């Protein structure tokens, strides 16, 4: 294969010698330069005035849009955070208010209960005093009756024993003496 | 059929693909400015580029379609290249660098297209960048821009490019001529690099293709051997596919580097 390369290279060299390198044929240079200038010039003009600004604008637009969207997202997040703080604040306030209302209600109820209790206690005390009075009276009357009964009994016993009615004062003294004993 | 192909190949040496053939004869002031096969392929290349970018930018959408995506990727690629090499001043050179890059890229690639079988010679596929006059002209455009912009921006300080500050005086006589020679050789190396790559690639492709035809024409056992140069030509073609893009990129990036020198000469 290598020999083929040499043969072909030799042929190429021969061809080059006979016709000359086409690249070095200066008669074609003017045409190449003119058409290079035209095609490259047209391409440069189209690229710089139309296509590249368009692509650049599209890229820029996307970059702006992404930045915008990120800003918007940050703004939304900030708003959400604000709303959350406001919500938490409102919640705390409501809780405090509820506690206040509860405390107030409890106090009211307590006061009412206290008042009712006082009323009840007072009425109980009045009734108890009345009852004690009655008891005391009953006791007094009961004592007098017992004395009366004792006097009567004493008189009856003395009459039955000595057939003589004792004087009231004597009987009283005797009953009192017995009661003391 | 193989015989006919063999004979036609024998008639066409590996250099024939570079011949400039007039299609429409034109003269202007005694100069031959005929519309040639070279001009035809420049027009085809530019036509393809324009058609593509027209399609890509006709309807610009926020979410790009396929062609728009490719156009945007190319735009960003060259824009980054210009920004990274030249810096902020590079913006005004972006259209030029982009045009240069896309022109050379497409010229290199359309040159790799197969010719239409049976087409007349002047319509065969032609690589416009395989001619030194074209690549050298493009290189000279770059260097001219560098010179004009360099002097316009930095004035005479542009010459500091050849004598960087902080250089010991005794080194000046050695280094300044070296810098000047290196600057002067820029357009030559820039032009020759692209031209030589295209020339060599296409000659080798043609030679390998020639071996295939020659071996097939020889008949018998030799025809079986034709597979070797055939695979070789496939491999070379793949290499050329890479080289076509690489050389366009190299041309563009060197242009950027030279423009960057012009932009920052005073700071040296």
C-alpha cells in the first residue's frame, strides 16, 4: 500500500509540474478575490445588520424574561411570607382576644356564683337564726312547763303525804334546790 | 463501469479538484473576474448560511425550535470566544469574527460534499478555502483590522506591542526584531495554515480514492485489497470532518487573539 502512495505522490508531483499548482496560477486570483469580497461582504452585511442582532435579541429577551420571572417569584414569595406573618399575627390576636373573653366570662360567672352563694348563705343564716330563736323559746317554755309540772307534782306529792298544801314559795324553793342538785 | 471510472480518474489528477474553471466569463478593466467554480461554491456556502439563519430567525420564539437553538448556540459560542479573548472591547468585532468563522466553517464543509456523478468538471465540489489567495485575503482582512484598530485606539503606543515594557534595554535589539518578524508572519501563518490543511486533506482523500479505483481496476486479488485504501479514505474523511471545524475555529480564535493584542497594546 505504501508503494501505491509513493506512485500516486509521484504522479501528483508530475501533474503539478505539468500544469502547475492551480493555487499558484495568478490569473485566477482577481476573480477569486472579487467573488470572495462580494460573497463575504454580503454575508457580513446580512449577519451584522439582520441575523446576529435578531439572535442576540432573542437570547437577551429570554434572559430578561427569566430574570423577570425570578423577580416575580421572589416578589410572590415575599408576599406569601408577609401574608403568613399577618396571618400569624391575626391568629395570635384572636387567641389573645379569645383568652380575654374567656377570662371575662369566667370572672362574671364567678362573681355571679359568689353573689348567689352569699345570698344563699345569708338566707340560710337568717333561717338558722330564726330556728335557733324558736328552739331557744321552746327551750324556755319547756323549762317553765317542767318547773310548773315539778311544782304541781311536788304540791300533789306533799298533799298526798301530809294532807297539807305547801306554800308556793316553799315549793318554788324546793324545786329550785332540786333543779340545782 | 469500474473501467470507465478508472479511466476518468486517471484523467483527473489529485490536483484537478483545485482547478479554477470559469462558468460565466467576465472581465472588468482588463481583469478576469469570471464567475468561476470557486465563486459558485462561495455563493453556495453563503447561500446555505443565509438560508439557515433566515429559517432560524424568521419566527423568534421564547422557547427556541431546532434551527433557532443551533443559531443561538453558534451565537453564544462565538460571543463567548470573543468576550473571553478580547474582553469588553471585543463586542464590535463580534459580527466580523462570527462571519469569518461561519464562512470558513461552511466553505470547509461544503468542500467535503461528494460531487454529483456525471456533472461537468466546473460543477464538481470545490473547496474555496483550499486556495491560498482566499485564505491569505481573509488573513489580510484580519491583520488590516488589527493595524487600523490598534493605531486608532492606542496611537503610537500600539508599537509597544514590539517592545513590551519592563524589557531590559540590552534585550531590545534582539527581541524587537523577533517581535516584528512574528507580527509580520501572522497573516502568512494564518492564511497558509488553513490553505495547507485543506489542500493536504483533499489531496490525501483523492489519493486514497484513487487507490481504490486503481486496485478495483486491476481485477483479481488486487480488487480485494481495495478495501484497505477504502477504509483509509473513510478514516481520512472523518479526520477531515474534524479538521474542517477545527481550522475554522483556529482561524477565528487567532483573529480574536490578534484583535486582543490591538485592543490591549498600550497596556503591555
